[in-house]
C-alpha cells in the first residue's frame, strides 16, 4: 500500500472524548452545508421579489450552488490529501461563509449568483474531507457509526430546514445566510484545535491541467442535463442549449483520461478503477443517485393521484425523511457486525420495494406513506455510511479524500440524470398518475440491476481483512 499521508488510527492514541469532539465538529460542518440546500427554498420567493428575478434566474440560483459543489469536491478533496485535512477544511468553511456574506450584501442578481457559487464551492470540500478525517482518526470498528451519523445529517437538514427557514423569514431572508457566519467562525476555531494538520510527506506538483479538464467535463455535463427539456427529449437534444455541451463532454472526457494517466499526482487516480470494489461502488452510487433524484417527483404523484395541494404532498414525504434520519446512524453501527455488502443489498431491496409501490400500487395516502418509509429506510443504507465505508477500506490512505470525492461525483451524476429520466418517461406516457408510475417502474428496474451488481461486492470476512491491513 502507498505511503500514508496520515498516521494509522492506532498511532493517534486519541481518547474517546477527543473522538466525540471531532465527530461533533464534522457533524455541524456537514449540517451547515446540507441545511443551505434545504433552507434556501423558503427564501426564494422573497429573493425573487427583492431582485425582480424571473423563474429561470431563480432556478439557476439553486443550480449554481449544486454545480460549483460538484466541481469543487474532487479538487478540494485532492488538496486535503496533499496539504492536510485541517487547512482544506478551514478553507472550505471559510469560502462557505464568504459566499453567505456576499449573498446578504448583494446589490444585484448577478452578485447573488456569485455568492451562491462561492458557497457551493466551499460546501464541496466539507463532506469528502469530513469522511476522510473519520478514516484517519477513527478505528475501523467505529468508522461505520461515525459515517452513519454523517449520513443522517441530510435527512435532518430537510426536517429542520423548512422550520428554521420559516422562523428566520419573519425577520428577513438575509438571516437565513447570516446565521452561517458565526457557525463557520466557531467551526474554524475548533478545527484549528481538533483536526490533524498532517500534509503528505512528499509534496508533488498539483495536477492543474487535470483539475481544469475535470471542471470542464463536469460543467458540460451539468449544463447539458440542466438545459434538457425532459418533456421533449429528442427536440431538446438538438437545441443549442444542449448539444454543444454534450459534444464538449464527449471530446473532453478522453482528453481528461489521458492527462490523468500521465500526471504525476492525478486529481482522479486511474488506479482507483483497478479495484473492482471501487468500480462496483461508484456504479451503485450513480444508480442510487438516479433513484434519489427521481424521488423529487413523488410529491407530484401525490398531487395527481390524491388530489392534494403541493404543500400537503410535501408533508406526506416527512415520514420518508424521518425514516432515513433514524435509520442512517443505525445502519452505520451495524456495518462492522454485518458488513457493507449485506447492508447495501438490503438498502437496494428496500428502495426497489419503495419505488415499486409508487409505480404499481394504486395511489392512496396509506400506500404513499408506506412506500416513502420503506424507500427512505433503504436510502439510509446507501447514501450514508456503507458506500463511503467501502472506499475508506479500498482506497490508499494517501488518497482517502479523493476517493470520497469520486463517490460524490458519481452520486451527483446520477442525481443529474434521474430527474431527466423520470421527467422524460412521465411525459412520454402522457403525464399524470400513469406517466409518473411508469417512470417509477423504470427506477425499480434500475434498483434491481444495482442489486445484481452488488452481488460482486466483497463478503464481510474479505472486507474485514482489507480494513485490518496496514
């Protein structure tokens, strides 16, 4: 195994209370980034009114955050592998706070876009670095529980985000972003005290050409999918807003891959894909990201099939979010005893069952809630600890954060594609209940394929052997 950038957990001799403080620091940082996705929804109408924005500008105010987060994740993760977790974590949190400050002081719409872009860029480094710190400082038997707690953050964010947003909006939408600044300041202070600084022992030239090519590829993909009109897919593919980006992606991908093979210290190490476990894990991540993104249309099924308002449909999703929030830490704790393969397979089976209920069973409030709870519990076994646990086991210690970012990228690619797939299938079937249910059956088939893929994952015994290797 390559020379480690960080000492092994047994070399740290970290006390239990120290581990708890580190985990609390990482938890709050990830929650801050996740909340900003959930909390911005209530702010959008007020921001739209203040700046006289149209719907397209409002959409980009959300999308630019996601795009910059996608771009920055592999870059900042790689830097943390090279220059140390502490410095990159502090940089990420500081950039997030700077973006928040730009938002509240914005004089015009373009300034808002810049603020959201800066925020998103900072947020992209927080989760991969947090996962890598867990790999560096926690012994193998405690990593699953810690990662499970991180996974619960996203469900928690979507539970408390709308409530917190409603409270702060009574004063001004600015407070939804101002609150990030004191939290970020506290995170920076505690990061200086708690996080390891250890840079890689041998510094290599950073792969700037690979970083720029990767940024171009991800931007082209995100722009093409974002501009795609899923109701008229073939016509949209021929539009000037889509096809040039697809052509750019097809041209740039092989150039990027050749550049990474030649680079001394590539942003995305081609050697990652020599591991069958890593290949299988990122394939499953892309598949589950597609299903997760498709779940955005579940409330639309409720509106069409139950005749409820959009607000009521959103509330009907709360049991699903609650199930995911509760199950995530439980899944993490079970990892060491059960092994990631069984948990991933159980999660995929539950997701398949959940989307099958939405796609096949007649739409009633009872079945809608049952499907949501089953699917939410399944997502907890996929989006939180297990896949990240696999990469912590398989990736060299010197590239832990880069491997976590790779997982983030594949999840995001799936998420980008999911909405387009569901929208396209639903539109092709005439929309309404029949259209959405047809689309969800497609997602069920995809989940079934992922179950077959997961059969090739390592058994618990083989996985524990890999974790215990020096």
